[in-house]
């Protein structure tokens, strides 16, 4: 999904690198996860024969529904006005860790409401069945009622993504590699959207081949231990990066029917010819 891919490169751009010198980082715990037996809804032919695949463990026991806004301002220079756009993602997660996202783009001056005849993409990650669905709604013609499915193997190795340890540590950290110096500074605790969140200030300095600084990216990242989600990232430096906000958070179990393609949709494997 576009929004989450961008989030991974913005909100986590330094967290994935920052390990303080001399500090031993606890290795993620790995568990084996087996999907339920094949069924009519999840036939054996969908699954990969490659056992031993490794993925991130789902977040369980913390269901919610929310809206994620990823805001970008594009500057053209000269007398051309800047254009503000945002990727809007309606997100939900059930108690078992399944997720559903509904995503569309809105551009300032060009209304694009998702429920006014405009199509938007839906993606479901069924972490229980190890399958990923993608389809578009609304569609007018029966031939367009098609959802793709991609399933991993029924036996997976799951491990924690490390965010809890990284955000909860709340200690200054710094690391260097050949082309980047990364620094993390703790910001403590605050409330956002009624949630307790932990924050860090991240600074990444890009270096040239001689080790001289050429560009700096600075931002804040705020993360909810309760939801185990990033709820806010914002740029602090001159080099702007997209702003991410998690809004309208509602706790509670989404309807189970939302985590499978609707009735009347043909489900085809994503690796089938022509898809």
C-alpha cells in the first residue's frame, strides 16, 4: 500500500538504523505460526509451497479503526503556486491482527471524495490465514468485480518488528555508516488523539564520499504503545518530508465481513497470467 510504504521510509528512516555504540540490542523473538487447514474460502492451491518464510508478527488484542493522512506540499518555484496533496487511508485492525486499508488521494482544489462515485483501493492482510487481498470499490460492471489474492506458506516464522524496544528505550542513540550519520533524541511522553505516545527526534545527515555533510533531514516521530502504531511524524528541518497523522481513532472490533472480498467478486491468484 502506497501510504504505508511511504511511512516506512519517513517515520522509520532512522529508527531502522539507530543503535547506540556499545549498547547490546535484544534479538527479536522468533515464533512459528501455522495457518488453519485449507478450506473452501482458503483453498490449498493459494498457498506457497516455500516453507520457512519469515515475516513480521501481527499486533493482536488491540483492535481499532482510524484515518491516516499523509500530507505532501509540492513546490514548483517561480510564480507557480505550491500544490498540497494528501493520501488518505482508512485503516482498521481486528483482535487477531488482520488489517484492512481503504486508500485514495485528495489534491487541494480538486475534490476527490471516496464515496461519491470515485474508486478507491482496498487491501486486506489476513495475518491468520497468511493471505493478502487487493480489490477496488465501487465498480459498476460485473467484469470488474475481481480481487487478487497472494498467500505465503502455511508455516511462517514471525518476529517482532522492534518498534516497542526502539521507542520505549528513550535514550540518546547515534550511529554512523559510510554515507550517513543518524541521531535519535528522546522526547518523552505526551497525549495525541487521546492516546499516550512516546516520541523521538530523528536527525539523519547524508555524507559525501569524503565524509562531509551534504544534506540533513530532521523530524519527530510519535508512537502509541497501546496501538503499536505511529500516530504522528512531522518535519523539523529545511528539507521537508511528508507529514503523517493518525486521526479519528476509534477502539473496538471491526465487522469480520470487512476482511474478505465481497460476495460477487471473483478471486484470482495474483501470480496468474494476465494479472
